[in-house]
């Protein structure tokens, strides 16, 4: 608990202010120092008497954001001024005009970019989170310090997130993981990206986070001893050759380790790149490339066995975010594979501080971008210029197109086309010309005919094949990767479907008449939300084509209530409120009412046992899992907190989140999946099914096994009571002779 001591706080504020001045003392002019002093005074006055959820004075927050911006990113006095003032316009009586008068237009412009949009949005079709993110990127086009300061702000908020309510923690952590982590990665801010990622995981997957922390701690002594033994001959040889350098170990982020365990189905002990040896050479810029390759050659004479498919040369061709380094994997004397990274001091600073380091090394003015990042920003501008996109579509396209690694492909005439990794032939066509994409029916890749969904590789030469009777289909949206292709397909489909608007409207009127439903805007809106097609052009097209049936409409307006289950309850379930005339609100009306009052969050009050819910099929939560409830039209949909679909939705619609937990002492079975790998032998399947059905009295719904060259891989679907029973079952299966790995799917 935080104990208030105003005298101690005053001394702490003064200490932090002096530290900020010290950070800029060598480079700032007297006028710039006066600006910082003025900003500190304004912030101190504006936030006087206000405290954060932690109990600390609110002024601590902008001062810490300013410190991160200056100390960790190396930003200058203007950035410190804006960091100190970044919440003043949003949270106090000061206006942007006041800031412009006291400081200047540039400071006011940056502050405006950091100020959230106010307003109420319909919870089903819009998102304040997405609108604010879109505004942030819009302002970044004028001054990139907007986004750098926002990342500093988000980092400090994540460091102090434990003081917030659980639903707010999930909302902010999901938003951070889905939007700000990729953005930090794209700007080359590795240090901030890794910390934001792990801080998000603490709230999204607390059990998994703690498990990896414990395993890293348990293996720390052995790991450090191995690192010391592995690095010793490298350090000796580099010293003998006269190099100035530092050699250290970089432990993989906890989130990355969890990702490998989950996506590759490996155990903690099987991950060979939990840490990497990093060699940073202190050499002049003119010879750093030769020095790095010379060190690479030297290390290969010490450790001769190398995984050649793991060599990554980002020195000859840097990543699009400016990252430069040489990565390769060698075998230690004990047979263990170890990743080694070589870079110069300049490369190391750019890797850790990203965009901010470009100001120092490339003579780019603070607030501007270097050429690579300016090209990337041009793609952001293309998205922002598309007026037909709402904020949610914009955010989806941003993540889809602008935060991934890139590949370079070529036209038959040798023109280079840069695309996100994983792009298809159709992406290539749309990125050359919109009409080429619309009429694309296939391509020749390196002179071989391929289909539209063929994934391109670096340096592929692509010749598009067109046809005047070939047009985009809706299913094409499922495999394209670029915003140009996505938007080109959407625009074509929208124009095509306009011709079915009137026909669909007439069909809907007819069905409404037969079902005795009033043909009103309110009922049409209810149906579009129920079906999940908010755009009327698409909605009427689907009706005209019979894709929305009379049964769908009947179910939407069916007034019979299904039986509610009681083995799960919400921590803060909805209370059934009453209108002034005494009539009870239904769930949808209650949600709408609360969002009207406060669009960012739904305040849930008294207990209500019979709240309708459904469990999500995408992640199949079972009792014992950490779960979250997401508000739907007439029910709450329950997901595991680690579910990527739920995290994505929480990152955009924070107001839909309800923290949930399982009711105890209820014995209802749930379907769960297990992936098993091992060495095939006679009688293994019988022993496996015996352990499950006899030893544990568990019903098996499905079992699929494949065997090849003495190894087998199988998937098993079983009915279990809770996560604890599932974990015990997995442990028991691991004990069977020949089983190599068992994991939940």
C-alpha cells in the first residue's frame, strides 16, 4: 500500500527534474532548458493534487515518460517538453491554444497527436481504441516523435498496470500486444518491444509467464556456466587479434519462449536458442562490415559445425526497420547449438534504440525519418488516404501489411516490387496496378505457371496472366497479405454488389411481412448485427443471393429464451436494471445503456445467476483455465485469456470485456485436444488408450494417428472435467515408454 508523504514526494519530484536537466545538459541550449523548465512548471500546476491508481502523484508519470524518451531513446529537449505535457490537454483545463501560446506550434502539434479522441461510438461497429490508434499514425506523418513518445507512455503505463482493474488490464495488455508491440518492432525499438511484449504476457497468460520465469531461474546457474565456457575461447581469440569488443549473452524474451513452445510443440529444454551470444565490436564505421565478417570467420575456426540454414546476413542487406547484424548458429563442444550475433557499436545502438539512433548516426533531423522508414510511412499514408475504411479495417490492414518482414520480387522487365513476407501472386498483381489485380487469373513464377494463392519467395520473377472475364471473389480476401490487394478486392465487390441493393431490400421486406416483423431501420440494424454484416450493400447482396435465409431472420427475432447454464458465473455479472416505468431491461439494452454512459468500459454491478453464455470453439476453454467474457448481441462468449482471437478483439473493443471465472463444484465434461509425438512400437496404442479410458475413466471422442519411419504423431479429443485433470492426464501420458512430447491443442 502506498503511504502519502508530501515532503518526501516533493524531494522525489525535484530529484527527477534535476535528472532530466542533466540528461540534456551537454547538448541543449539555454533556451531549450528554459522550455523544459516551463513545461515542468505547467505540468506541475496542471496535475497538482491528482494521483494515479497506485497512489503516487500523477506528475510522476509524465516525468517518467520524459526520462524514458531521453535516457532510453536519446530524444532531445522538444521531446522532453512534449512528454511532460502529454496528458495536460486531455486531463486538465489547458487547451491546445494555451500550449501553442506558451510554447510553439511544433509542441502543440505533437501534443495534439498524443491526445485521445473524445466521443461515443456504437459498440458493434466502431472502436475508440482503433480510432485513437489511427489518429496517432496520422499525426506521425508530420512528426515521428508522436509515436516514439506514445510508446514511452505505453511502456510506463504497462509497468504500473497492476494497480488497474482486471478487465482494464486485459484491455490494455491486449491492445499493447496487438498494436504497439508490432509498431515498436517495425520502428526497430527492440528493447521497448521486448519489454512491452513480456509485460502484456504477465496479464494475458500469467500461468505461462510464471512457469517460464521459474524454469529460467532454475536453469540460470547451469546456463551461466555454459555461456562462460562457450564465450571464453571467442574472447581470447578476438583479444589476440587486437579487437576492442564486448561479449554478452542475450536471453530470449519470455513471450518468444512461450510462442515457440505453443506453436512448434516443443518443450522448454528442447529450445536451443533460449539465449544467444552477442559480440559487439568497437570499430570505425568505415571498416565495421569487414570487421564483422572477419570475426565471423574467426569464430567458425573455433566452432566448426554450423547450421547453414540459420545464417542471417543483415549487414549486407539490412532489415527494413534499419536492423543490421550477422546471426549464425554453431555447435558447442558438448553438442549444443548456440546462436551467435555479431554487430558493431553503431549497429547495436540502432538495434536497441531503433529509429531514435538514426538521428545520431545518419544526420537525420530529430522528428524526421530516414529513407527506409519514410518509404514505410508512405504505405501508412496510403491506408490513411482510403476514406472508405473505418478505423477497425484500417487497424487490421495496418497489422496485415506494415508490421511484417519484407521480400523483394521482380517483374519480367526487372522492376523490383517489395511485398510483405507471405504475399501471393494476387498481392503482386494489385501492387503493380489495380486493374492488373482485378483481371488476374494466375501467373508464371520463374517461368512456371502457378495459381493466384501461390506464396512468393525472395527474388521471384513474376509474370501476371490476365483474362477479361476474370474478376475478384470474396474468398480471395482469405489469402492476400497486402492492403492494396485487400482494398482493391473490397472496392470491386462493393461496386458489384450495389446492383443487388434494391433486389435484396425487396426480398427482406417480403420475408419481414411473412414473419410479421416491422420493416424499420431499428429491426434492420438488429438483423445486420446478428448476422455480423454491418454494411448494407453487403447485407442486401447476401439476402438477394440467399446467403441470409428466412431461418436466420427467424432466429434473430425469436423471443423464446434458451435454458441457461449455471456452472460458470461472471465475477461482476450484469444486474437487471429497470426503466423508470418499471419495465425490465434485456441484456442488449443494458449493454447499450451502459456504453452510452461510458463507451470505454461497461460497469457491471450486482450478481445475476442466469446470464446466458457460450464457450468459444476457437480455444475451447475448460474449468481451471484463465478466461474472459466478450459481450455479444444476446450472450457472453467465453474465451481463454491466451486466445489470439480474443486478444485481437480486446485490443480493439475494450468495452466488451468482462473478466470471468469458473463456478466451483460443478461436474460437467468439456472437449479438449491433445497432440502426442513419439517412437512407434507394438502395443503403444493399446497402452495409451488404456491409460486414458481405464486409469482415468475419461471418454475418448476421437483419435487420429500417423506413423512413418518408426515415429508417430497423433491427435486425441477427450472429454475432461477441468484443466487440472487435463494437466494430470498429460503428465501420465508423458510417462509412457516411447512418448517424446504431449501438449494441449
